[in-house]
C-alpha cells in the first residue's frame, strides 16, 4: 500500500509520552493488508520521552505512508486530535491512539469493504480486548471483548437510537472507522468537550447508519498513564455528564429524551459512588437530579435506580446490599474456573 494525494483510508493517531507503546501501534497499522491506499497521520504532542524519535524513524523508513505532525508546542489531547483529524485526507478515517494496537491485518479491509458495499454507513466498529499492561495490578489478564453482542443474545448497534440507548460505551475508539464524506469536518463544539471520542461517535451516527463487524481486531490498553483510565471514578462521571450535556445541546432535538436518560444514568452512578464514599448528602443530591432529569430511569434501568435509592436514602439497606455483593464476589472467586476460560 502507498499514500497518493488522496488515499482511500487515513489512520488518525495521536500520541504523547507513549515510548513503550507507539512502535507496536505503528507496526499494527503498517501490517494492514488490503486493496486500498493508506496513510498514517500521527499527531505527536511534544513528548518528553523518546516517542518523537521513534516516530521519526518509522517515518523515515515508510515515507509514503507515515506522515508525522510534530508539534512545536504541547496542544493538549483535544486540540491535537482535532488538528490531526482535519489533516487526514482519506475517504475513510480510522482512529487508533498511540498506546492501543490492532491485532488483525485484515481489520481495515473488513471495515472498508463493509462501508464501500453500503454507502449509508457513517461509522463502523467491532469488538476489542481490554488488556492491562505490565504495570497494572491485573497485568496479563484479557477482559471479555467489549462490543461483542450476538454471543450474549444482544444485537449490535446499528443506529443512533441504539447507540444512545446502551448504558455502557460499547464502541471503543480503536475499533472505529468513519466515512468522512458523511461525517464531514471535525465539529467545532466537540473540541470544547472534556472527552472527544464519544461525542464524535454520536455526531457520526446522526449522519448515517452504524456498521458492525463481529471480529475482535484490536486491543485497548489500560495503564496508569492513559488519558481516560488514569482518571478517578468521580471525575470520570463528572466528565461524562458534561459531555452528555454538550451532546444533548448540539444534536437534533428528537434525541434529547435519550440524552436526558443518559445524563440521569450518570447522576445515578455518581449517587452510588458518593454513598459508597460516605457522602450521603451528595448521594441524595445526585439521586434527586437523576429522578428529576429522567423519571423513566425507574423503568429503563430498574437495577441501577433501586441501588441508587437504597444507597442514597436507606443506609441500612445499602449496607445489606454491599455485604451481599461482597459475599457474591467471594463465592465467585472461590468457584473453580472451567478449563480454558479467561478473566471476565
């Protein structure tokens, strides 16, 4: 594969202080096989380690494919991503952070083939493995693939409505390919969001349908230096809430009920976390926000709502629930694993 004036596929990669990971990420792109031209655009954000030097070596060895954007000043992840995204020239844009990697040399061929066959697909995705690195307490574990639905009796996401109706973020960044002709340039409002991938996925899904390939073809690397995995739980919830409020205020009004429900899920999750930390007053405030924002949470997420109410308003009941949960985890840990099973 080579990179002409306008390749069919661009890979958008941003990186900062990823010297332990960036080589593997780049190699996983260079190993892709398919009947299409490819470019790899890397936004290197003034790393303080050897990340830049590693990228320069790959660019020198693969000048027709690797196109580095070497920042003179640190832009921060949001601005770096936006500029790298807008610098990509392909009809299709795949996203891969510098600390993740692809595991299937046919990954792009599978998704591009799917999207070429159905021009209405604006965004496609596939399951990924979640893997802690060697510095994590769970090193060596491979978590259940995120985004694999048919095996669990669930349907994959095919539309914006389905995407907004799933509580978990099942579409991981390293699995995504976008059709730039449908998605358009990077929306200015997303650049102001504290987390850019989720609003970009939602924006893209409003521009067409969602495609799904039922193959696990990437690894999402969890480590202490990760942009998202290093953030503590309450801060993650607050960021997610701010992002969902921004999405609600910028997308078509017909999706606002679904977005209000997602915001209520955030408030309910925060209520439980606050109660668990001993902040009962904060837990009650978050619970009231959740119920006021979307009373339907009692029906759409009865288990989450019941836990929230118990933890926020019934301390004795919440202690009973925590004890039962602890016993259930202990019983599960003591149960013998089936041969060949992996960590859940």
